[in-house]
C-alpha cells in the first residue's frame, strides 16, 4: 500500500480569457424532447450556470419542444430543476429574469403544421427577445428521431439563416450516434443531406468534464510530461469507466446497447484520443479533430481474442443484496447483452508502437470511477530493495481521475527512513476540489457554450464517428455470431469477470487498483 502525500493548493494566478470574448451572439436554444429528464436535470441547470458566470447574451431565450402541452408548468418545472442542480440560491436575483425567458411549444415530431407553428413561434421570440434569428436546436430525443426531426426542420426552412441572410442555425445531437458502422453512415448521410457539417454538433458529455479537457493541458501545457509520453518510457495504459449502479430501469435501451456500444465506442475512445494524440497545430476544431482521427485510424484491427465481455449476476453493493442483470425490469431472462466490456488495443505509430492499451467499462462493479492510468517502465537496473527483500520496486504510475473526486495522483518510490535502504511507493495527490473549490457544474456548460459560439473542438465529427465504429463493429458482429455460454460471469459489486484479468495476465501485467 502506498503512502499518500497531498499537495496543497497554492495561490497561483490563473491564465484566463476575458469573459466578453466567450459570450455568444443573441440566440434561442430550442430543445426537442424537453419533457425528458435530461432537460431538467442537466441542460437548464447548465444554462443557468452560464448565466451566473455572465456568459450568456442578454438577448437569449430557451424554447422547450415536446408532444404534451406543458405550457403552464414547463418554466416552473425547469426552475425546480435549476435549484436542484446545485450552486443556485432560490433568492438569486438573476433566477426570475432567466426563468421568464423560458418558453414552451407543443407539437408531434412528425407534424408539418407543428413545424410551421414552431417557425412562427420562434419568429415571435426573436421579436420579443431580440435573438436575431440565431438558433441552437438540441435534440434530446431517442436516436430514431434524429434524422426525421432534422428532415422536417429542413423541409420547413428552419435550418437556414433568415430572409436577410443573417443569423446562424446549429443542431446538437446526443449519442448514441448509430449502433454500428452501417447505421452511423446512414445517419450521417441523412443529416448531411439537410445540414452542412459545420452546423452539426455531435455531443459527448464526457468531453465537457474538466478533467478530460485537462488531459490536453496536462500534456501540452507542462514541459515535464510530454518528453516521457511515449513508448520509450511508458509500459502500458489503462482506461477504466466503472459504475457501481445497474441499468437504472433502462432495460429496453440497454438490451439494444450493451457496454461496448454505450461506453467504449464513444466515451472511452474520446478519452483515449486525448491521451494518445500528437500536439495539434492549434486548438482550433479542425486541428484537434485531425489529430484525434489519426489516433483512431492507427489502431490495428482488434482480434476477437483481445476482447472480453461480461454480465453481472446477483451480488452485494454497499452490503446490500442486489439482483443480476437478467432479473432487471424489462430485460430478457436469457439475455446475452454484455454489461462489461474490455479490449486490448495497439496504436501503430511512432509514439505508441508496442505499448498495449487496455480499455474497460462496466456496470455494477465494486465502485464508481473513471480514470486513466499511465504505467511507466521500470528502471533498467534495480539497485534498491523493497522492504528488505529483493522484490521489484513498484513502477511509477500516473492516475488521472475523471470522476468522482477529480484529480491526479503520481506514484513514485521513496526511501523509508532508517539505517537501511528500503524503498516504499508513495502517492503525490492533486485534488481539483481542494485547489479550485467544489464546482456545481455538470459538464454540459462548456459544451453548450461552445455550440452557441460555433466552436466544434469538443464535439465529434463524421469521420471520427465512423472511424471508431469501424473498429468496434467487427467485435459486435463476432459476439453476435457466438453467444456467450457463461453469463452471468461476475457478481454485482465485484471487480468484474475473471477473463478481464486474464486479458492482462497473458501479457504478464495486471490491472491497477481502482
């Protein structure tokens, strides 16, 4: 067990950008599927956090769109969500003026008359709020509605600038973006028939997390790490996205998705691209996307023997008995859907050749944690003993925790006080909360602001989506062709299936402790 040394926060003046340089033009945020949980729990609280920071224009409005008529209750319900979203005082003088700018429009998503009504409604909002025809459409709906809604928006001239040629229109699309390579290509084709690529913002909320963005700052904003960020010094890389919860009543969705589609193909691959990419020429969207795409395209085809899947059975979480996946609501009692997935990948380029990268994601695991672990190579000669033995000194390890308890840990060897030269691993800890204070942000703030500004740096593009699906679709097809015979193969509340350990044991390695 390593000793931990906490690094205290110091009074260092941050490098900042003037707030007025990040304030978007006047605009309306139009949320389709506004009656859903995402709008109340995430989107409206995030928009209000931007208001608190002075990062929204004065000429701003939110319009919720859904099938049910919620005109009388929508704004008060959103206010309730904002208050529960954290960091908001009910007596905040900014709250009422903000809520007063929340509107609602009811229509079916396949109703031509509804879209004509919405068009007039938004024109009225422009006149009332001074939003100048700028629109950010946010599709917080099930994936099967993406192409249809965009098609109707195009049909009713809601995806173009206004009659004077002014204003902009952008569309934010939630994941999952396709279910395999073929479906992703079809969806791209359908929406590109209506929208230009620079109008499309494919959102992955992981990229809104400060700790994910900090991977780039950590690597490229500090002179001491990038020189050792390569195959000469790094033994292997682990990226883990573990959840202690189950599927939370989402049986029908998860039966179609599974851990590989739900987390590995998008969240984890995005994090991997930040860990592995080359320095971009700039932090403009196209430069960053180009380097990410190079990483994904350099990954060798993943052999099926380098993949692992699992499904949780009954077990204990926090000393409480919990059911297995097959006993969850609206799940097939003989389901072969994986709730755990792990793969070993190799990036065939100059920086990473020969460095194995292990990815894993799962439900109902021992604890909730998302982190990147960089395991460095051992010194070429072991001069020192460990605790009086000839055991090898533990390798230097760098952990970047994305959630929870966001921070960075660096493990290195130190001499144990005394007359003998024994070495013990110690941890140097950095905590975001200690250094910068606890934040109530939920990760959508940065992404919503960037979409309003037209900055696509933290959003997926067409080529990137198709590149990651090209890697994982053959695995999905192979798994479908050979259903597992041993599901469930790990107990809820455990570290996952034994075969995931064997994936690393085959290489003479082991997962680092979470």
